[in-house]
C-alpha cells in the first residue's frame, strides 16, 4: 500500500506565505527519487511511488499519443512510457520493461536512431511528461490516492548525484529546476479539485502567478525572465538544502 509520510520528516518555511507576515508558517517537503531502488529519503518519506522508475505493475500506465490517437499502450512505469514517446512506432517494446531498462535504451538509441522530439505529437518533453503523469496518476487509482495523501507538501525530486539531471530533478544541490516535482504538484491539484470542487489549487496558482511559469510549456513568462526564474529556483534551493542538512 502506498502511504507517504507527510510533514514530519522535512519542513521549511512555506514560500506561498508573504514575507510581510510576522508569524512563520512551515510546510512539509516530500523528497523522492527512486532510481530503481529506494534511497534514504524515499524510505524516510515513503515516497518511492512518486519516482518515474517505480514499478506499478503491468498495464498500470495506459497512454495514447496525438501521433497515433487510436492506439493505446500500457506500461509498468512512467519512465518506460516517457521514453517510448520518443520512439512511438516501437512503443510496444517498452510495455513490460523496467524504468532502468528504458533509461538505458535512451543511451544506445542515440547512436542507432533519431528520437522524435515532438514526443509522439505532444510537442515537447514538458507536455509529454504531463501526459505521462496524468496516465500514471489517473483519478481513482492507488497511485492517485497516494499522491493526494501528500496533501499540500512541496514535492522535490532530490537527485543522489550532482550533474545527472538539472531539468526534472533538483540536481542534488538545488540548482536543478525540479520540474518533475512541480508537475506532480500540478497533477495533485487537478486530482484534489476533481474530488472537491471547492478545493483551491494553491500550488498551481502560485507557480503560474508568482513564479510566472507557463503551465502549458514550462517556460518563464515574466517580463523579467531572470527574476521570475529566481523565484522558483530559490524555493528549490531552500528545499534541497533542508533535505541535505537533515540527512
């Protein structure tokens, strides 16, 4: 059973609370990574299921793509589904492989074939990942219920190695964008809103309006790009520092 630990492992000041307030409000951080095995913080937060490599079982992630909308494939994990988007004509061969194997295929396929950078018609890696996460955390599934149980925490893909990934993870040191954690928070807001129409999607609004990140593209939208980038990046830095200092 998927039961994340909320609030009692890692906490930091809630970035959505105005600095003008005298009182400080803290919020939990759920750190995760799961590169095919449980890391220290996966174990502490019981958060392995958030990682793309996490094995959910045959047929757990059902996905169709704009490039071939009448065909649906089923994958055991989100990583296999995401990597398959680059070679959608061969997607069937990804249905039963592990996240680790899917990731390794990416390396050798660079030398034997050109990856589809439209991500099977979704248009970008950002849009492709959002589709994969919607399929993984489909409403009513155990994975979706577990994601909802992370409540309003900050979700941080906390890498175990510097330089491995500066886009989806925090790069271990907080200098990565943590866009997988961000997208998971967006998906959680969507799920919570489905279950309760009065629920305020607070992270979605904050990410869009305060951090000025376009939810459809992942691009920074502010007139001062450096400033809007720094708002989100500074939050990731603080969250990563909290996890590193605690572990």
